[in-house]
């Protein structure tokens, strides 16, 4: 990707100087950029889903521990 325009992906120019139509990095169609793409992203892999679930669980457990009143038997971690 080094040396390519980030608007049209052609060599030898920069996005701010480009007058060509935008090409989407995500779907490869012209007329829009990836930030405006309506095509769905690739589904995450099983490892990515597992990592996200563990991170979410850890965040919620940490929040619960931070807000646990001391000596309240209702809140157990």
C-alpha cells in the first residue's frame, strides 16, 4: 500500500491531490469509501469472538468488584 493513493489506490499521487472516484477498501466498489460502505464486514473468527467475550466478561466482573459494597453478602465475586 506504500506509494498508493488512499482514494483510488493508484500509484504516484496522494488522496488530497486525487480527482479520481473513490474506491472502497472493504468491498472494492467505486463511488464510496470504506467508512461509508454498506456491505457487511467479514464475520469475526471463532478466536476473535472468544477473545471479545472474555474481555467483556472481565470488564463486567471488574466493574462489579469496584462497586461492591464492603461487607454486603449479596455481592459475591
